[in-house]
């Protein structure tokens, strides 16, 4: 079967089919626990500025971040995905219902009340201040509002999930992609990546999408060669997800850019 990639994301990537991956919070427990731990470690820092790159139609990877951030810039390649997030941000009646994910993270992982889960939802809606187009192929891969100054070294955290492996085609282009995202980080800032190991395709409904097979070595070598000197951790979980993809493991990696 032909593998979809690149511009196919504009036409063949069906939002509702993709969100089947997110129908239950439990399916994403690995990343939610890892994110909860990451953001808990950053506390008591507050008012951070976060760039989420290639967010798709998904916001649940930002739930743990919300209390610590001043604003989140949500960058995404496909207009349909951006519209799905915009609908959720405006709380429109036909937007995707993420409330079970808020409850899972705020109640189960943080030990707070259901009321606080609902408050977190409003907080995240407010803190996603911009939803912008992006393309990792561009020299400056986010289309910033024209009135903005350069966003180089303007973010405390750049986060990206299941995105770079969907776009790059070689070790070199993986390194270039991380190098481009690195430029947005302040010295001492953090890159946060969730993704899949050794995956060559994933399914969205009946459509089969391309994936570049990552390895732990490649991720570690790339981060080190891009100047992420204090490599913090990489968590791995073996998976068997035949109904969706041929990934062998999922990973969660964070790394810190050296202060100059
Ligand atoms: C597997 S989805 C991941 C979505 C979401 N981040 C998640 O965690 O579920 C891959 C994402 O990569 C985006 N993408 C595809 N080509 C891209 C490109 N050239 N530059 C940036 N993002 C791209 C797609 O639009 C899609 O949102």
C-alpha cells in the first residue's frame, strides 16, 4: 500500500480517525505519567513560554504543562488539525471532548478534584494563545505573526510528539529538524519529545502514513551533537500496537540546552 506523507497530511489525515488513538486516557498513560513527572520537576518555575511543534489535532499532551506556563504557541502543519484545535479552544459544541484526559491527569496523577480538572481545561484554553502554521522544511519552521520579532531563543520549552519521525527521511534531516527547533530555545531551555521507535508506518483509518524509524542511539547522538549537553533521560516502553502501527517501543525524552 502506498505510504502517505508530506502534502497528504492536508488531504488524507482524517482528524476523527486519528483521534481514535486518544479515545481513552489509559492508552496514553506512559506519556501522561512522563509529562507529569517532567513538569513536576520544573516546579516551582512559573510563567514559562512553550512552543508545541506539530501538535496535530491533539491538546492532551499540554495538560500537565498548563499551570507552569504563561503561554503556549501551538504550531501545526495541516489546516484541518489547526481548525480542530481552534474549535476546542473556543469550546464549540462539535469540538473533540478531552475531558476524560483532563480528569485522568488532574485527578489520578496530580491527586486533585474533578472541579480542578474542569478549571484546568479552561486554563489550557486560555493559555494556548496562538495556533500557527508550521513546516519543518522551512528555514524558520513556524509562521510567526508578521508583527512579531524573531522568536530565536524565546522559549523555555519546545515540545514535539510523534511529529519529527513523520516528517524526516534520513538521519541528517532528523538532525536538521532538531537543530531548527533548538534555535527557539533559551539557553538552559528544554526539549521534550514523545515518539515511536523503529516504526515505518502508522494507520489513520484506512490510510497508511510514512514514519522514519528512530533508534535510541540516533536520538541520543543527535541531541548530544546539537548541544544538549545535559542529557536528562529517555524513557522507553515496549509496545505491540499492530492495529495502528509497527512501532517496537514508545519513548519520552527530555534534554536541556547548555547555558552559555
Ligand atoms: C502522527 S501526527 C502527531 C500529532 C500529535 N503531535 C500527536 O502527538 O498525536 C504527525 C504530525 O506531523 C505533522 N506534520 C506532517 N508534516 C509536517 C511537516 N513537514 N512539518 C511539521 N509538521 C508536519 C502532521 O500534520 C501531524 O500533525
